[in-house]
C-alpha cells in the first residue's frame, strides 16, 4: 500500500511540474528564463483548463501525502 501511495505521489508531482511549465506566459520555455513581461489578461479556454487542472492536481498531491503519513 505504501508503494502505491509513493508512486501516486511521484506521478502527481511530475504532472504538476509539467503543467506549471506549460502555463508559462510568453514565448514557450523562453519565458521560464526571464522572457518578456506582458500585460495581464483573463484566463480563457485551454489556459483556464490548465490553471484549474493545476489546482486539482496540487490538492490530490497533498491528499496523497497526508494519506501516506497516516498509513
């Protein structure tokens, strides 16, 4: 059971990292290393979906961590 929770945590952590990298504004990965600063706009479409998915995955990761502590 502990191994399963541990693997779920690893998968969730990797997914959260990848989704955060995808969300970076600007020109792809260039903005990760100091891309241009644009103006703020509201989230629409895929950007809103990625934002909500990040929140859900982060909550799932926290819950998996808490379950891992209990078990």
